[in-house]
C-alpha cells in the first residue's frame, strides 16, 4: 500500500535505494536501468544514490564524497552519470577526473577540491557503507526496494523488470 501525505493527499513515492560505487563498470551499465525507471515512474519513484565504495577501487571513496558535493550543488545525478562514464579513466587519472567532471557540468570545482580535502561528506559515505554492510550488500550495484534486496553485481538481467514489479505492487498499480 502506498502512503498518502497529509499536505497533498497524494501517494508518497516508492523509494529505490541504489547501492553504487562510482568506479564500478557494472554500476555504469546499470545507469540504463536507472534512467528507464526514472522515465517510467517520474516522481512516483524516488531513486536514492547510496554509497558502497569497494576497497579494490582506489578512487571510489573520493568519488562518493565528490558525488555528495555535486548533490549539494544541485547536480548530483548528472555528476554521477558523468563519473560513471569514466570509470576506467578514474582508475588511471584519479581525483583529477572528479574535478574535470565537476567543471564540465558548470559546478564549483574549487569547492569539490576543498570538500575532498576537508572531508565534509565523509560521514554520509561512511554511514551509507555501514548500512549497506548491515543489510547484506556485498557488491555493486545492489538495489533495495520495498525491503527487498536485489543484487546486480553478478548480472543486470531481469533486474529492471523485478524493480518495476515491486514498484507497481507498492504503488498499487
């Protein structure tokens, strides 16, 4: 059953948490699913980026912090997509890629640099990672919707359909 909000009387959106790592090629591949779900459901589905940087990717932790800065500057998802399009380059060039992506989107790259130095977004990234571990996330991408965890790290096949099935049920569609 979907909730209604007292202010509007309309149904509250269904939340889809996407546990992601911005140096992960599988997460880049999953963007097509995220875009398709966003296009299909609009504001009836709230898609939330949740950070799960993996130790095997040296720049993933910094990328997660940079993504939080992008959300703070109002361009979170475009930034996430820009960085995910450069997973290989991020592995090779490191944090310079994060600043380049910010500049290309018209964001304040100096503020990104400062945020990476002062660690202002560390708590968000750490909290996401801890919560992910607590609910059994082991790889990325992993989706959580309606209390159900769907692991996309092994295969994306069928995940979009499964998310739609759960979302439709939760929305009463």
